[in-house]
């Protein structure tokens, strides 16, 4: 079960590395009031706050009911340019983002908005937009302007609420925000994060295997055309199919598919097809089917006499045809196997 074992090793590593609970990150400019907001949500002064910039210098986690809320440093400071901040704190690894702003939106905020859009293409996280220090804003009209401005710059593809809060002496809007942040549907968000990682791992496993299998096929194509080993189809084919059996074995190994994987998935039509190609007879059937794909005209161009060895071009084409066919079948089988492993793992995550 090389394929199954190998993939399970990969997803075990992901599961060990990823937090199995929902994490909310609080992000924004320095001094916007991120740490103050956390204190107000939790109802206790747990995070340090202050007038100077870079008060928060590392990611700090706090328990917040069933959630973990993470205080991140501000970006666009001497310590953390936006790029450095993004690389160091990987905001995309959190399940929910709270974006806090207070004064003007800067270039750094635009960079965050662009990043959010990119992250959303992979996995869409709930996003809260929070305008802190809202007692600064005097009229409803000004509030609407602030709202319009941030939504325009963020250019989100669905409507979002903007929470106006104040963490100073005149507490405002915190209760409403708290109610929405404690959304019970967030309990399971960490699962979708982990599942997305499994899917990513599956894709990269498959594309890697496919890449190296194509590399093998290239080698065999060259070998085949040099040796002119291939058949003259339509006639009684006496072919050296050994080279095909070897090529198929190499391709299969690139996917890590071994006999045990085969046995387990034998019921699948694609596994049956692959199993047939383990024998000389199976290979001959495939080669014959290649013959029917090419018109006699094309064939005759290269092979003037019945029974004569095929030309280099035909040999090359046949090796490519057989290799690509086998490669796509291995890809299909491996996809089924990995999908099934992910399904099994998803069920076990439900028990956590
Ligand atoms: N009046 C008023 N003061 C606030 C409000 N929110 C935060 N402050 C004050 O603003 C200062 C900065 O707040 P912090 O919560 O430390 O800001 P931060 O975003 O965590 O800052 P960094 O960690 O440096 O990025 C502190 O002195 C807070 O007491 C608010 O809504 N109104
Ligand atoms: Mg802070």
C-alpha cells in the first residue's frame, strides 16, 4: 500500500502541524486598537496596549470562548514592512480575520486587501471590518463616507458590514461585534482549513507524479525510436512488449501504486484496465488499438511492407500513445485512492 501509506504520512504531518481549533487573527495598522479590541472582546486586560508603535511585536494567542484570538503586530512600521509582516505572521493561516482601522487607509492597507482577495481564491475566510475610535466620527454622513471608502478600496465580491466601535472610555459597538464574532458556525472552521490543505497536498502529489511519469515516457519514446522495436500492427503482431511492461512499471512507481493498492481498488474500472496492462496480452491489445487510431495512409507512409519493422516515427508515436494512456489511467486511479483517503480522514476529524 505504498500510495496509501505515503499519502497518509503527508496528511498526518499536515494534521499535526495545523491547529485543530478555530483561530481568529486581528490585523491592521499599528495603533489602530487591535490589542484594545481583544481586551474588550474578552472583557479583561490580557493584551498590552500603548501609544507608541510596535507595542505588539509577536503573535500572541488568547482563549476566547470556543475560539482562539490572536493579536498580531501592526504592519507598515519600522519593524514590519507589510511584506515582512505577511511572511512572518502568515495571516492566511487563520480561519477568521478581523481588520481594525482607525485613521486614514494607507498603501499598506491596500496591500492587505489585495492579499485577502488572493487568499480568498483558495479558501474564503470570514472577514470583519472594524472601524475603531468611532467616537471621532461626528455625523452619520461621515460614517457612511468611511464605510464607502473602505468597501471601495477592499473591492470585495459580496456585501460586508462595517462595525463602528470605540474601545476608549465611551465603549461603543463592542457587544454587537462580539455577538457576531462568537458565531457558532465558526466552531468547525478549522476543519475546512485542514481539508483545504489535504486537497492541496493531493494536487501536488498528483502533479508531481504526473510530471515524473512524463519524464519517464520521454526516455522510453527515445529508446523506442532508436531501437525501432515496435510493431507493424494489423498483422500478426510479434512485438517486444517487454519495453512497454517496463515503462508501465516505472510510471506506476512514480505514483507509488503497488500491488496492494491495486488489490484494494480492484473493483474500480480504471484499476482493472491497469491490471490488464500488467500482462503481455494486455499490452498487445493496447498496441492494436493504437493501430486503429491511425489511418492506413499514415502508417504506409512509414512502413512500406507488411511485416517489416516499424519506422522510428511510428515507434516513437506508439511509445507516446501507450505511455500517455497508462499515465492518465494511473493518474485517475491515484486520484480515486487519494480522494478516498481524504474522505476517511474527514470522517475521523468529525470525531475530534
Ligand atoms: N480613545 C480611544 N483610544 C483608543 C481606542 N482604541 C485604542 N485606544 C488607545 O490607542 C492606543 C493604541 O492601542 P492598541 O490597542 O495598543 O493598538 P494596537 O493596534 O494594538 O497597536 P500595535 O500593537 O502597536 O500595532 C492605546 O493607548 C489605547 O488605549 C479607542 O477606541 N478610543
Ligand atoms: Mg497591539
